[in-house]
C-alpha cells in the first residue's frame, strides 16, 4: 500500500473557541512548508466547524460526537444517556479514518470533539500533540496530555505532562497585522468616520445577554455624542432580543450603532476599534494581545473552573487590558468605563502597547516545530 500523503490530523471543535485555533495551526503548518493537502481536520457534526472549515479548502471529516451536558432538562438527560454509544461509534469511525490516512501525527485543540480521534491515535501508536491555549486546561486536554508526546501550551508554568511553551495559535492575518496602518481602510469598509471614537463589543460566538444589555445602555448614553460609534456583535440567538434598531445614526448622519450576529473578519473589527469589549476565551485573549488593541475584558463567570478569569488576568495583571468582572458589572459602570477609555487617548495607547508587547509569544508561535519533532520521532 503506498505511503500516506497526510502529514497531520488536527482534531477538536464544537465552538469557534476550538475551531479558530485549529485553523490557525493549519496555517502555521502551511507556513512551515507543509501543503494544505497534507492536513486533515476532524471535528463534530454539531459544532461551529461545520460552517467554518469547508470554505477553507481543508480536507475534513465530521463525526457524530457529543459531550456531557450540564443541567437536568429532558433533552440534556437524553443526550447524556446516548453519549456513550455515540462516542463509541465515533471512536470506531476515527480509527478507520486514521488507518486510511496514516498521519504522522495527530494534534488536539481540545473539546469533546477531539476525544475519539485522540483515543484512536493512541490505539494505533500515532503520536499525539495536545494544544492548551487556556491558562487552565479543559478536561479533554488534561486527559490527552497523559499520553501525548508533548503538550504545546500558550502560557507557563503548566501542570500538563511534557509541557512546551509555544504561544497560542493565532490566525495568520492577525499575526502579521498592523492594525494602525489598517485603521482608515477598515473604517471605510464599515461605513465609520475616520475621526470617530469606536468601541467593538462582542460576547463570544454564542453571544452574551449580560454584555448585550450593557451595550444597550452604552448606546443610549452616547446618543448625544456625535463622534462615537458602537459595533455590537451580539450572537445569532440575540439578534432579535436586543431592544435597539439594527443600525442607528447620529443626527449628523454618521453611524452611531451597528449590530451583527457574528463576524469571521476580526482583523477589520480590531483595526477599526479604539476599544474592544470582550469575554476572556483563550482565543480572544490571544488575539487582542497579538494585534495590540485596548480591551475591556469581562470574563464569563460561569466558565468551567472560572478559567476565563484566569485567562484575563494574564493580560490585566500586567496592564495589557482592563478587567471588569461580571459579578461587579452594572450598566452604569460599564458605560462610564468604556466612555472614559474612548476619551483618553494616552491611556488607550498605553494599554494597547502593553498588550502587543505581551502578544509577542503568540506572534512567534512555535507549535509547528513541536509537531514536526513528534512526527520525526515516529518516522
């Protein structure tokens, strides 16, 4: 049988927080000289990868997998009962796929979608690299690190076995971006005045009711300020729940507010923004430090093991962002904080500069070398 042309299988998914790093790893491997045709993505039929991966031209397989559902609704209980046989079938499918592809290495970005492929790789003696871009790794990553050839971590110290600091995988266009040079063109593409003070508020791929409510108050408080603009990424499920028109203009005709469900063009939004308000998912923290933008970080208080607060503090404790904890958030405090930052050029500049300094580890991400080392050991 001829040798496989597959260098690596990248697995994981569910939310964009897993899918974006997976795509970034594919780009980093391509930058290191590996053809995109030598890479294969394995994710879930239920996840964000179903819409995010196919347009990239990256070979992919989506398995019917499911994770443990928290809560006691009838639908969640039913999914948990069916989870074990579902995962066993996915394990069989993953093993068949790996036997066909014969990859030199399997790379996990975590999440329940990574479990069957990593277990199949272990049973076939294919090296596994687990990638941890959260400061507090998830359960799948912790379990996989026990047998992984290496754990590529964004931050040290790490308790994961064979941890190697590589920085977080960030999309190519963000790693190479100069957001200051792109600001005017980014604003033109969004219909925003070059002289406006712009805040981008985003609540993650699923949206945030807390940030959406606070943003409504912020927009109303700025209605008389004709040199401000709020771009609001609210999440698909909240598009009709926000009590504001989708687009609003100041009395002079300039854009005051625009609401969208989701955007994959983060480069344009980061470039246009004076201030970004965001959650503290690992990918978001890595991105805002990579490009160097002033951010107000509001960690999701119900994140597992409060890992978003831990992520945020990597930036905020070092002056690279402003921390606003959800438990202490009021709409008035939120509006005042964002407004004060929009008015304070020197403070924004200092925060953005510090964030970019801290983001050097991500711009220089070395995960490709760790992956190649594991593949060479096998070959």
